[in-house]
């Protein structure tokens, strides 16, 4: 039997191995995204880039509102089935999550229809963009189903995930240059982005099917009641992670939509480019969380609390160092990058980037917290923390909107700081209680 120290090292090395695959893919994706963002912003201009940003941001918000983050459910409840090699149980859970994904996409498409054909004027969208925006959002909703992502991750195949996820940045890069030479307009970029998202989703389903063919058999479909009985607490987990992801969408897309509502599409374009760059600096938080999540779920099944606490401490230190690095990098190079990517019209977004980068640093520093709380059976704690932070964010947006996009940026930073403090306290309490038990 492995010692505690070797178990902890194994857990950390697995996380670092997962992270290496993710960083390899995302590093490539980051380079591609800088290039295609430059093509997008320069070829569309500040006004049309603002339109594109608002449509894309609304789509991402709808994905979060209508989606149920089924990948987390697959990892949280599928880890036990994988550990036991119980592929029948794993398959029933996969089909159950897939059905939840499909229901969410249908609901989201209905909401998108209501938004774009009933309230498009609130987004200040040109009338000629309404139909294409609706079609794009529907495509995004169906492409962003996450069950196959969870299957690939819980099986530990981050190498395959890297290859599949490279489809999106590669496709966007090629499409951006093609559209630039053919004649850039919002509709062509939306159509290309939608097609690429759908191709990536299909590739993820194919990968999941090939990795777990015995689980994905058709006879496991429709046994939703049994899936719920085999995974007690899955319904509550769905509800909590859904609410948490909706609040996360409020952080990620709400400020952009607020800029569009209060300040117009041109300001939204400037904010969007700064936000994209800040999220690029802070992307490591999502990658670290994805690398951590399966390992923490397996560790709580296979390891004792001492090994688990040591693993959490190691990862938290890494995340904290990353948060400081993100802030320093954004302060040193952010403004120059904005000018290089978007040109003179977007260079004024440099002051907006500073608070957004600080917010991204808080997000990165807390990357290990949600996986810890989920794996220890406290999924409601991140929800409570995000709810408190959402109140701070909304109040700050209302208070600071008069200062322009930079005011919205500081509202985001305050909201992220509140989330970090609340999550830190929750993890401290949980690990202390579990150790005492």
C-alpha cells in the first residue's frame, strides 16, 4: 500500500500532468486567440466589434443560464463508478447527464428567441443582426453541452481533450484570415464561430464514445430513475452547480452587457477586448480547476483526509503564486498588447485591463477551492460565496457605472475579491472540521 507521502506526490504529479496537457493546448489556443482577435477587432472596427461582442457575450450568458455543468456531475459521481469499473452505472449516469444537457439547450433556445425577437433594443443591436444573433446563440447552446467533456476528464484523458479543444482556436484562426480576405462583416464571423463550435462538440462526443464504448451503449439510455437512485444527492448537486454556474456567468458576461446597456456598443467593444486579454491572463484558473477536479474527486475516494489536506495545500500555493504572476504580467504588458491587438481605438482599454487583471488574479488564487468543496460534499458553499460576491458586484456596477468601462472593471475586481475571501474561509472551515472528525 502506498505511503501517505507517496499518495500526495502521486496526486500532485497527476494534477501537474493534467495541467501540462491543458497548458499545451491552451498555450497554442492563446497564441491563436491573440491573432484572430487582432483580425476581428481591426477588420470589423470598434462599432461592429462591439456588436459581435454583445452577441457573443449574450450567447455565453445563455449557455451558463440554460446549461447544468454536467461535466462536474460526471466527474463528481462518475469517479466512484470508474474506480469500481462499473461501466453500466457510469453509462446510465452519462445518458442522464446528456438528457439534462439537451433539455437545457432546448430551454436556452426558447429564451434566446424571446430575448432577440422581443428585447433586442435593450442590447442596442442593429435590426439586421437580430436573426443571425438568434441562430448563433442556438448553435452555441447545442455546442456547449458538457457531458462528453466530463466523460473524457473523469477517465483522465486530458491528452485527447487537448487535441479536441485545439479545433476551436485553429478553426477560428483560419476562418478569421479567410473572412478578412473575403470581406469582413459580423454575420460571416458569427457563422464561422458557430460552425467551429458545433464541429468541436461533435468531436468531443466521438472521443467520449470511443473511450467508454461499454458505458455508452443504447440500453443504458432512458434509465434516468435508476441513475438518480445509484447516485444519491445528484439532483441537489445539479441544482447547486446550476445556480453557481449562473452566478459565474453574471461575473463573466454581466459586466460586458452592463457596459453595452449603460455606455453603448463602442464602449462594449473596448471593454470586451480588455476583458478577453484579462481572461487570457486568468485562463490558468480554469485550467488548474479542470486539472484538479478529477484528481480531488478520486483522492476523496481512495485517500485519507491527511493526504487530501496536503494535496490541497500544495495546489493552493501554486494557485496563489500564479495569481500574483498574472497581476504583474498584466500591469507590465497589458496596455501594449491591447494597442498591438486592436490598434489605436482600443488602446484606451489599458486602464480597464488593470482592475480586470486583479479580478482574474483573485479567480486564479481560488482555483482549487470549488473542487475541494465539491469533493468533500459541500457544493452549496461555493454557491453561498458566489451569491455574496454577486451582491457586491451588482451594487458596485450601479455605483461605478458613471466612471465608464474602468468603473465596471473595478466592480468586477471587488466582486472577485469578495468571492475569494468567502471561498477561502469556507475551505478553511471544511478542512478543519474534516480533520477533527
